[in-house]
């Protein structure tokens, strides 16, 4: 039984069900639509999809390779780097809602699968210290030899199992906006297909042309600064941080075409053990990630791939001790990559924080950008290896009969 039909849950359901493992997938929400969804897949996540036999994605799922990454500070471009940065595949924006709906549809068509949507799980069922199923909101009990909690960063199952996250870094909040399609065209043209990060005194702004149309804009601000109270104030704050041409485009942007903000509190953390007898946690439930360099979907897919490989020989054997050993092995193996990714994200965030708060350093970089830009670009690119590829030690293969053409 799998709880949660985000990337972790739906990918695991597909991999297990293809092999004839009978399962129930329970999802609280009636649809895969969300107000804001991530859409960047790194080469690491694309490699996981390829290993699952899911690439190329159908053309009906909107997707667009990113042209590159650009960094600005105090109105001056510091450097830019073009994709694919030496990777086999470029970072690609993918309509995650359509991807999840497509995967869920594939799961539904497999024998032995029951998909329950719009049905929140409210508690685990316990017997002799072992998780043996879950209770749904209407009191229905669903039992199975294993419960896999893929119920996201606020995981109810994690909380009810008494598992505590190691908290990493200070909590922060990202304010997300969407600049709606037609009006956003001049901004989209300015972006040139790049993911743009703009650092200024205390604040930072990230924006890119979304596959959902329009521009997605994330704003991280100094926690001590007042939060703007109207779209007009927000727009002026972005403009003040932006280089002149973008600032002019933003100031001319119609207020009614600004959608948001949605304030997303971010607390990064991880479990040091992802399992209890009869229970496994994957994806954000086991390791809520920082938004830095778009890792969450990618790591969730890689969790599921590895979990499927370990679980397939252990499920349905009537050997609970053997199953628990597989859970421990999944946890130990995945922790290696998650620790390294979270450490790399923390380094990126610390560098951005330093620049946001150190005007003198920004001035030096801005003044020297004419000659230092290629050096900065090379240095940044070298630091991205793990965040793009994941750890080289991760085995991204499945037995051939678990692949799907
Ligand atoms: C605005 C935003 C932008 C992001 N951008 C990116 C990006 O560009 N790239 C990237 O890699 N990551 C991105 N992320 C992070 C990424 O979305 C997550 O890390 C990823 O979705 C985690 O997958 P998951 O399957 O573990 O959990 P989730 O996707 O959170 O899925 C959990 C599922 O469990 C369901 N659920 C929860 N509780 C229950 C319950 N009690 N019973 C039944 N079902 C339940 C939820 O409804 C949900 O469908 C972004 C996140 C946000 C919010």
C-alpha cells in the first residue's frame, strides 16, 4: 500500500505494479492539480525516468529544455552558463501535473491495482509494533504487508509513527507568483529561456518562463524586512532588485496579471532512518529538500527506483524480517545521496546569503564582472556536478522486465 500520489508514490506504484505486485495507492487530493507545482527536472531525475523506461515522455506532456542559468547582482550580470553543462540531458521543464496524471493513468490500467483518490489517510494501523495498514478518513481500514509513506513534506504518517526529522538550516519562506501568459511575453523574451537569479540587498528573485505558460517568479526576502501588502508593492520590490531593462518591463506589467503570492514555508530536513517494521518513507516525507537547484522531484524519483529494486524480491514472501532488512537497506543506500545533495544545497544557499547581505562583496563582483565572469561561470559549473547528476554511486538500473517501453 502506497500513501500519496506525488512523484515518489506514483513512480513506485508503477514499478511495483508492472511486476504484478498487488497494491493500493491512496491519495488525499481528488486531482493532481495544485496551485503551484515544481517543473524543473535535472539530469538526475531524467536519468531515473530513463531507467524506468519512461523517456521520451509523450509529446502531450508539455516540456522544454532550459537554455541555461544566469546570475545578476545589483543590476549587473555576473555570469551565465548554457545547458546542458556537459550532462547527457539538459535540465528540462516538464508539466508535472500532466506527468503525474499520465503516470497515474498507467498505474490504473495495470492488474491488481486499486487507486483511491480524494481519500486522506488519517492514521497507521498497528499490530504487535508493526504497521499493518492505514485508516482512511471514513474509518475504512486498508491492510497490506507494507505501507510506503509518500505523503510529502508534512507527512502525517511520519508524525504518527513518531519519526523526527533532523532539521537542517533555518526555516525560510519563498513567496511564489505567476505572471500570467499574454502579459508576460516581454518578460519571457527578456529571459531567453534561462533560469535567472537576481541578488540584491537582502532579497533574491528567481524567475523563468514556465511550461504552464507565463513566468514563474520566486521571491526570498530578508526575514526582518516588511512583507509587501499589495501587488503594486511587490512589483516595485522586484523592479528595485532587477537590472534596468527587466525593471522597466516589470513596472509596466499589469497588476491584474500577477497571480499570488503563495507563501511556502521551507524547512529542510531528513530522517536518519526511513523505516519502521512494516513502514517505509520516501520522497519529501523522508527528506524535505531545499528549493535550491530544484531537487525534490528528482530525488523522489530516484528514491522510488531504488526502493522498487530492493522491494521486488522481498515482497510477497511472507518473510517480515527479510522485508524489514530490505527497508533498512533502502534507507541506508538513499541516505548517501540525500546527505550529499542537501550539503551541496546548503553551500549554494550560504553563498547566495553571503552575497545578499554583503554589499561590498557584490560591488567587487559587479566591478570585476567584465573579466571575472568566465572564471565565476567555471567555478559555479564545477560546483553543480552533484546537484545535476546526483551521486555517481547510485545504481540507476532495474531488471529488464521491470522497464516499460
Ligand atoms: C512551488 C514549488 C516548486 C517546486 N519546484 C521544484 C522543481 O522545479 N523541481 C523539483 O525537483 N522539485 C520542486 N519542488 C519540490 C517538489 O515538488 C517535491 O519535492 C516533490 O513533489 C516531492 O515528491 P513527493 O512524491 O515526495 O511528495 P509530494 O509531491 O508532496 O506528494 C505527496 C502526495 O501525498 C498526498 N498526501 C498527503 N497527505 C496525505 C494523506 N494523509 N493521505 C493521502 N495522501 C496524502 C498529497 O496530496 C500529495 O499528492 C517544488 C515544490 C514547490 C511547492
